[in-house]
C-alpha cells in the first residue's frame, strides 16, 4: 500500500526535474522569450500544477483518512508533521505557491512581458520546490513503516481502487493518470500495463485521445522549448 506514495512521489520528482531543466535553459534567454513560448511553458506547467493539486487533495480526502482507519496514534514526538492541522497548513502553503503562477498568468496574460512571467515562475519555484521535497521526505520517512505494520498485502489493491475512483471523479482524471505514470513509460512497461488494467485505461477511447493531447502539450512542448533554448 506504500506503492502509491512511491508512484506519486516519483512522478512529482520527475516533473520537478523537468521543470528545473526548463527554467535553467529558458533563464539564459529570459528577455528574448516570445509570448508563444511562455504560453507553451505555462501550458506544460499546468499539467504539473494540476497534478500537485490533485496529490494534495488525494492525501487530505482519501489517503490519510484511509490510513487513519488502519492505524491509530500516527502523531508522535518524531512525526508531528502527520498531525492533521500541520498537514493542512503545509499543503495549503504549497498549493497556493504552485497555483499562484497559474492565476498570475491568467490575470495578466499578454499585459506582462514574457520574461516577467518566467521570473515569476522561477521565484515561485524557489519557494515551493524545496517545500515539496521536504514534504515528500517527511512522509517517506514515516508512512512506509506505519503501513507495513498495519496493512495487509490485499490493501494494495484497495488503495489503488480508492485512487482510481478519485481520478474518475475528476474532470481531468486521464491527464492526472498520465502525469502519474509518465516516469514509468519506457522504463517499466509491465508496471504500466498493470496500472492501466487497475485504472481501467486499456480500452478507453477518451483516454487514448487525452494521451495524444498530452504527448503534444507536454512531451513535445518540452522538447521544443529545450531545443530552441
């Protein structure tokens, strides 16, 4: 049941690594960027931002409530970060920082120079990047042992079912699933096939269409921005 944390956290780390690469390269020509390039960058970033938003929502609304039905006494002197009030405050701070980039772009658009949009994103990244890494490290330091002590092997499928239902309830559930599994593609096709089956993605016309759109707006955009840089 700890596998879902591994999958989610590896997905987030993969996206943040890609974001860091993009920002490093684009900063070199910050004041030469075109409006179209910034639109592509923000479009790429939206996948990450929406995934982070869903991750935090999943933790608050599904994962931690489920864990609390399995294990009592989660909060100890060494795991104060698992306290619900502490979790909520940290999650909200990260969410606001991540989504601030999106709201700023939507509210100012072409009225702000492309280089200024990039600067805003770089500043926000400097804030939420370390915070997200710290959050994941905290959860990884405590939750696997808790889950191992209180969960059965059959709970893995139960958790995946909860996550699958969560995705299905989201209007952008297919996009979220693609981001979640993106780091696996080309590296662990057997796990992709297993997850596609668990999440009912194997025969899904709408999912295949979203997959093509994701390739264009995510993978192809990153390649084009790095190539131009």
